[in-house]
């Protein structure tokens, strides 16, 4: 499924101010991103050094390619808590090699929202099955610019918050029965 960042994204619900981002990994990641690149927005991908990412959000972080000409997105790094919630570590794989179809569409849609405006996007997702919500997932997508001026890396911080139902069912995001049940996306206002 090709990523087409030029298509309209009707699910952008407006803006959220940085001071309204949830405290914890999401807010810490945004503050870190704003401090990179000497004020250049988006910062250069050369400033994205996984070894220097603060521990406050490193386990929640995934780094991907922004997109390729053929529409594929590859995972460059996946933090331990993101891999645990997913049910495996997809580092080095393309999205279409590990995501079930419904979740692939949701993942590519989030990527497209970031790429379209080349600015941070905050999302609040609910992931589950027909049996109900299993995870509430605040997420923040942060763009990085390559040497050619286009986006070449995205950092996505996902704070998976299992619901009581998930402790009974033990759903992992990369299972075929996982579905995006609800999503609200907002551009982050500087």
C-alpha cells in the first residue's frame, strides 16, 4: 500500500499546544526534539542520535524512514516498550512486512499526517478488537529533514497504556485481530 502524503487527511482535528501534550514520554520527546538542530524546524536527521536519546522516552521510541519513492516505510529503531506492546521487534523491516492490513493502513496514515505538513503530529489512538479497547495510545510523530531538504526520518513516541481488558486477553498490536478503533490527530502548534 503506497504512502501518498499528498492526499487530503480529513482526520486532522486541529491543533494542540505543546503545553497541552501529556506529561511523561510524549512531553519529554517534544522538548528534546525542539532542542535539536539549533532551532531549525524540523531539525536535521543528523541530530537524531539514538544513543543520545533521553531514557525518559527511549523505550517508547520508534525511528522510521519517512517514506520511499515506492511508498514503503522501514523501521530503523524500535524501543523495548514499543516492541513489547507490538509483540516483536520490527527493526530493519518494512511496515508491509509485519503489520496486519488494518494496522498497516493506520500506521501509514499517521506517517502521512507527519509528512504532509513536515511538523509534529499528536495522536490519541484506541487499539483493540471486537471485544473492546485494549490499549489507549498517545503518540507523537516528529519529522527530521535530510541533507536534500526533504524528510528522511521520523521519530514516533508511543505510550501504550493497556486497559484492564488487555491484561485478560493479552493483545499485541501486530496480531491480525488488532484494529484501530478510534483516532484523533492534531498538529502540534509551536
